[in-house]
C-alpha cells in the first residue's frame, strides 16, 4: 500500500475512556501488520482537517485502535 494513499475504514466500536478521550476501533490488516511503537496514522475527517494520531493497539486479526483526546475542531468532530 503506497504510504500516502488514503483508505476508508468503518468505525466498528467507540469506547468512552473519560470525559475527553474516546477509543475508536476499526479494521485494517495493513496497518495492524505495520504497527510498532511510535507509529501514527493521518486521520482525515473530510471537510474538517487531517491530524496525526498514534496507533494505540493492533491485533493479529487486523483490529486497530486509536485513542483520541477532544482538544479542537477535528478531534471534536469525532464525538
Ligand atoms: C505524531 C503525533 C501523534 C499523536 N497521537 C495522538 C493520539 O494518539 N491521540 C491524541 O488524542 N492526540 C494525538 N496527537 C495530537 C493530535 O494530533 C492533536 O490533538 C490534533 O491534531 C488536534 O487537532 P484539532 O483539530 O482537534 O485541534 P486544533 O483545533 O488544531 O487545536 C486545538 C488546541 O490543541 C492544541 N494542540 C493541537 N495539536 C497539539 C499537539 N500535537 N500537542 C499539544 N497541543 C496541541 C492547539 O494548540 C490548540 O490549543 C498526536 C500528535 C502527533 C504529532
């Protein structure tokens, strides 16, 4: 997969961690395979912004989780 090619992922689960942080789960075998400490993805909310978010968790089954703190326009749009 070319590094700059956007891919679409359906959010399968959302977990509220606390008042500011939610964890979003989606499926991507490509991202799950490449997950290593320090890796991040560019999360794009069309019409809002594109932001860097670290991969918090990835399973061999291809489940990927990102934990997002609500601090501004783009992160708030994910609420
Ligand atoms: C490599 C990398 C990995 C990241 N991983 C995560 C992650 O896993 N989870 C997560 O919740 N956030 C993560 N961030 C931070 C995340 O990218 C920002 O919170 C996001 O870009 C804010 O976008 P916004 O449009 O919601 O806020 P904006 O409207 O752009 O900003 C709102 C407020 O947040 C401040 N702000 C914006 N970005 C940052 C930042 N990087 N550090 C400190 N303050 C900031 C701004 O100065 C402003 O006061 C990561 C950032 C980087 C560079």
